[in-house]
C-alpha cells in the first residue's frame, strides 16, 4: 500500500525570496557555443502578464543525454539541464541553454528535441506542466509520440518560434490559444 | 519527405513509470475559493503524459549550492530573530517509503510577526532585521532534513473578508525525477485558521490535507532551547514494471 503522497500547494506571491537563484536562468554559462535564449511571457485568462510566476526547465544536452543515473545509456555528461527564472513585471522570462538533441521515447520511438517545463505561480495550486518543441524541427515534431498525443489544433502552443538569438515560447495559462498542459 | 532529419536516438528499454497521485490528493487548479485561481487555472483538459526518459530523470542539485548556515534560519544575521525558536525536521520519501537521498530541500517563510521579506508584502507588521526567512539543505543518506527557524506568524490577505493564512512554511522538493517535483506548504498542529483557509482546503481528500500538518515532536525538542516539529514529505513512487506496451 503506497504512502499518502503529500499534496501540492501554491508557491504564493513571495516565492522569489526562496526559489530564485542568481544562476537559475543559465542552464549554460553566457558565451557557451551554440547557446540559445528562450524567452517568453506568461499571461492569464485576460491576457494580462503574470508577474509572479516562475518557469522551470529540464532537458537533455545537445546529444540527447541526461546527467542522471537513470539514463540507461551510460556515464553522465555533466550537463545541468535545469533552468529556473521568475517572471518580471511584464510576465517575461528568459533561459539561456542549448537546444537538446533527440531523446529516446517509449516503444523504440524517437522524441523530437524538447524541454520539459513546470510553471508555478501565485494562484496555481499545482504546477502546470508543458513542453517546448522547436519550430525548425517540423519532421521530428511530426513523429514525436508526446506531441502527437496533443489535439492537432493545440500542438502549435507547444512549438517555440525562432528569434534572433534563440526561440520565443509564451505561456498562456488560460483563454485564447491556451497552452496545452499535461497531467504527469 | 525530402528534408534531412536527424538519425533516430538509439532505442532504450521501456522505463518503469511513476505512479500518479490518486484523485483528491492535489488541489484542482480551479478552486474558486482561492480567488487568484479563477483567471490563472487552465480550462482545457490536461493531456496525460507518458513518463519518458525526460520525465523519469530530473535535476540532481544541491551539494554545491548549500552554505554552512543555510539550514539554520536563526543564524544568518548578526543577531537572532525574534520569535519562538523551532526545529523542523523529517524525511523525504518516495511513495513506497524509501528515503530520497541527497536531494535538495528549499524553504521560505514569513517571520514571527507574519511578514515576508518581500517588497510585495504590505502587511503592517514589523520586518525583523535578523530574519530573511529562507533556508535550504540536502537530505542525508536516510532522506533526513533538519532546519532551525522561528515559528512563522499567521497573516492577513485579501482573498475574502477577514481572510488569514494559517501559519505555514513553504517547501520545494525535487526528488530524483521530473515527475516528483513538488512545491507545497507545511502547517502546524493546533492551528485555528484551517476552517477559513481556501489554500489548505483546496486539497479535496481529508487524509491528504492531514499529510500537510506537522507533528509536535517532544523527543526532538532541545531542553531550554527549542521546540520541535516533525514532518515527512512523500513524493510519488515508481511502479516495479514498465508501462504496458498497449498504453503507449
């Protein structure tokens, strides 16, 4: 009989004192070869910015490997893989990272390059989980088993568009073009 | 298709899935009693995500991020903070009761007067120059954590008339996998304010709500120095067998 799992609660309005790290937004250091900046805005059901959210990211390295003992493919790469950025007054966030490589999926499939995202905020009693895919990976995206499980009309909300220095990925918590979120 | 595509990633064996928390464990995102959920909770149904390699792995952080006094919120300044000194300790476990070793635990809280060191907190209660209200530690090989702090005060908020948050400490936990990530709040026994706290009450299941309340722990008190509370955090556990092929 499994133990009672501890419930989730909101991060509240003051999480910034405990959950922000100076190096949080830097999955890789500034100046890293091939670094990309993923920027976006978090907005609410009226399209207004959410200035008290925090975005966390988890991803494979450029070769599609995780620095984790449960990656069955062998030794760790030393890649942190984790990013964390609180939103500013305009709901904006930015993460500096590298684009992940393709990752093995269930049943021998291949997952397109992707980044797992948790969104926390005042007013969110549990994290909202989504994924970032990349617009310039159309073929890989078409074959991705997780993206394919999202109703076609909503898939676009998970696809980051290229910009001058990386990609843009907005998070619309509610309403028009609401981001597709996952139960995990 | 004529576009070159990257070669497929080499196949790996199918992975043991993490269990999903039973219905009623986590609060529904839309919980209108907590007014801020109304414009922020997604309305479209959540899509069930398989636990792929990305979800069964996760950041293993902490060791290099912990300062010597990060676990002791009473010794981070020149003087001691005002308030009731307490020890908060417990274990981080998975759903099968196995300790989660060397995992980062982050906490933040209001001071003894019920005020956070945050510019957005306008509650007219005093700040304490000797209290930041932020701590972190890494669990030991038995999954144990231990903080020394002061008991946070209750504080008013504007959710409904005469609304007060039950005293709480925010906890952030990573576990070993993206699936296990949890941010929650620890409450205290003998709390009078639960009946009107919509954040606490947003958890539907009574037993799950109780799991957020720490236990007064006489054995861990330090005579003539500090009272103690014990609170275990349970993250999801992992099934023994991989996902059935037909569930892909």
